[in-house]
C-alpha cells in the first residue's frame, strides 16, 4: 500500500499530452526548499562581504600548496589538482567514462 507521500508524488508525475502529434512528456513540479537556518544565512552574508559572491578556487589551492611546503612548478599546479581529483574519483568508485568527459579527454589513453 502506498503512503500519502508516494501517492502525492505519483499525482505530480501524471503524463500530460503535448500538442497533437508530439510525444507525451512527463511533467512534475519540484517542491520549494525549506529556508536556510539563520546562522547559515549570516555566515554566507559575512563570507560574501569579505570575499565577494564567487571565490577563486586557484587562490585557495595555491595557498594550500604553499602551506603544505610542497614545491611545485607554477605550470604544474593545475595538473596536480586534476590528477588528484581523478585519483580520488576512481578510488571512490567513480565511472571512468564519466571522468573522461569531466576532464575533457577525447580518449582513455
């Protein structure tokens, strides 16, 4: 027996026919997200005021490399970041074909 939530979800996934001759498409609505806790809103506002709405990941990565004491040539830092990402992805069960696309490679070799 389906719960009330399951029944409501099924009602949202009712197939509605499109214009005559076009294929039927499933339509559904996404429920609104609950509001963020006030502490998170405050922390986010403070972060944006200090750093702006978008942070540069390379600045953070360069800082982490500097603090680690690892001496990498300037042009190798992004390569090391990509290689580390790929290694962690595969170690945690990542899909090789998906990783190929994410990294922008045309082949697996």
